[in-house]
């Protein structure tokens, strides 16, 4: 039994690759990609949030009814009314909300920040490869698209409820880990 020897596909010369219109367009798109952005929305108006949840439920219920009875004008009118109510409720939540935006740092900057803030002995024992307490406010400020300073971040992390402070930290760290790629078959 003979086994066919697999050979690597030949590599085209760089000039041919540079002249390839498909690769040139793909390369341009790759170079123009924006780093990921994450958004943390804070809304302290419980009544507005509850009103939005109720409006979403009613709109979905009206949508289901309208889908089951497309010729029923009353169902279609109820759907339009529920959709308007939902838009109004969303507007109230939007007006009461504070949106914060964070953008992933470039790889080099992120790695330099991690390296500049090594873990304490206890943190290293817990599996951390950086000092969360020192790096948190710095990373939040560095990735903030809204101009949040390190001082602001430290104040919020210390003064907010634990779950809210964690959400702030997780948003700034999470956007650094966001993966928008699909490694599926080509």
C-alpha cells in the first residue's frame, strides 16, 4: 500500500498577492475594522423599567394575536397601539438612563497594562495574572469612550453597590475579550 505524499500549496510571490484585487479589498477591510465597543446602561427609574417590561409583554401578545389573525382589523389596531406604547415606554427608559461606552484597547496597550499591574501574592494564589484592585480603575478609564477618569472609576467602584461595581468592571474587562470572529469551515 502506497501513501500519497501531501505537499503544501505553493506560496504566491508577494507581488502577485499585492496585485490581487480580492486580497487588496479584504486587507483594506481588515485594516479599517473598529475595535469592539460595549455599552453599560444604568437606569435607576424602577417604574420606567417596569413599564417597559409590561409594554414589551403586551406588544408581544398583540403581535402574536395579529399574526394568528392577519385579517382582523381590531387585532392589527391593537398591535399598532401596543407598538406605540412600547416606543413611549422605551423613550422613558432612555431618558432616565445613563449610557456608558467602552472600547477594547489595542492588544499591545492591554498587555502593557496587565504587565504593569502584577497580582499580589494572594491574587496570584487565586489565579489572577494582574492586580484587579490597581488595574480596574485604570482599565475603565483607558477604555471609556465617555471620558471617565481613573478617579471617577475608583470613586464608582468604591461607592456603588457590589453588583453595580462588578458590572462596571466586567464591562471594561469584557470588551477586551470580545470575539467577533467565526472559526468555522470556509
